[in-house]
């Protein structure tokens, strides 16, 4: 373990933080990947596919806000930009 803590609870907290940061990184990465996929499919994808993927991304972002991965305004900004992009492709 790479921790300098002497107290048991502090050592436990360090381990918990490492686990939590890994989970948060995974969530952020998954959201970013799906956003990139949506951008690439907006050029040649069907309108129905785009809206279905958009709803999935919106749901993921809402969950991430609930878990504290993203701030509320950040998620709202991303959703707004994505919806604007989808509307412009129609």
C-alpha cells in the first residue's frame, strides 16, 4: 500500500477513495465514449437511432449527477449541446 496513514480508519478511507475514483473514471469514460459515438453517428445515422442514443446518454448523465461524478450544470450543458446537435441534423 502506498499510504502514509497510521490510523486504521485513515488507511481504510484511502482504499475506499482509490476504489471510488476508479468507478468514477469508468463512468466518465463510458459517457464520453457514448457522446463520441453519437457525434459520429449523427452524420449517417437515422433520426430514430439518434434520439434513442440521446435518451440513453441523458439517463447516464442523470445517474452520474446523482452519484456525484458530474455537477448538475455540467450535465445540463452536455445534454443541451447534444440536443442542439441532434435537432440541427434533422
